[in-house]
């Protein structure tokens, strides 16, 4: 499906509250992915463990770190695949906006991965990258500016 290119000056910026609403919606498919991913982790690495072994495995720091990295990779896959293939996550589609490059085309995998990492960093810094949108004339977040992306309304 070809993407139509609309100049940035002709699109209305997506308000920050709508982005937060879409992020809230995206928690639901993420929770499903994390539950399935954690179940798969337990099947692969703890299939034959007794209850006592399972209890000690959940306290093992290495097991916890590796499991959390696995769940982070699942979250990254959800966002990157959604942005590259459709241009929007489930939450973004519900709120009727999409992510695109400044020239109106879809993101490639490299740009989507970079945007995910920078958005994660923005969240880790108490959302500073998102609050940047309140002061930006185009209502773009810090990671949108760095990656050359923008949110557009459908």
C-alpha cells in the first residue's frame, strides 16, 4: 500500500495527551506479549523444575536479568514491527494517528530501533523526552526530533 506524502506544514501535530492515551492502550497488547513471553521462558528454561527449584530460580539474579532482557526484546519487537509495517501501534490506530518520517514515508527498521531506544531513554529520565513536546512548536518529542519522525493524524 503506497504511502502518500503530506508536507509537515499541512498536518496538525498530535497533542501530548493523545500520545499518552495511545501509550496506555499499548499496555494491553504488551501485557499479553509479556505474559506469553514469560510463559515461554518458563517452558524453555524451567520445564522440569520442582516448585522449590522454581522458587529459587525466580530469586536468581542472572535468571531475572536475562528474563527481563527477553521481555524488553519482545516489547521492542512489538513497537518496531508496528512502526515499520503499519506505521502505527494498536494504541496509535485507536487514537487515529501514525508515525512517519519528516518526508511522509514509513520508518525503516534502523530508524524504528533507534526511536525505540531513545523513547525508552526518555521514559527512564522521568519522561523528559516527552515533556519536550510541550515546548516544541511542532509538538514533537525529543526522540522524534533526533530520529526525524513525526506523529500525524489520520
